[in-house]
C-alpha cells in the first residue's frame, strides 16, 4: 500500500493522461509515427527481436493500454502489454524457443478453451 496526497495522485493521473493523449496524437501524424517507432528501441531495447509488423502491433497495443490507464484507471493493461511483447521478443531471440513455438501441434487436443471478454 502506498500513501499519497490527493493532489499528488491527481497530478500523476493528469500527467499520464497528457502523455497518453500526446502519443495518440503523434500516431495520427506520419512523421510522428516514424519518430515513435524510431524511439521505441531506446525505451524497450528488446523490440529489435520483433518483426516490423510486431513492432507496430506492440506500439498500438501499448498506446491503447496507456489510454485505458489514463482514461479508465486500468493501469494493469500497460504492464500486461509490455510483459507479453517482451516475452514474444524473448522467444524470437532464441532460435530453439522460436522453432518450438512454431512447431505444429498435430493431433494434440488441449481441451476446451474458455473465452473471457
């Protein structure tokens, strides 16, 4: 548990909302998209193990998650996006793991899948 003042919490929310909106506005500009994609490896060095389309998908998912965190208080979405894409990059970086991940399952029945959403 973290104790904080209401003013501090409000300013943190305002900062997150401002950053989220700024990034979303940049994504609407051709030059902004390119700049954001070029900046990603500095913030997340592991993106070099993602393909071009995966980097775009990560960027969109991250910005959507930042927006949800700012507008809805759904902060877990940002963590989930980063952790899941970092795991993808980790698999891509290891040829043995990538080969295993891409191996067809054949007739393996993994049972019923429960969909949430």
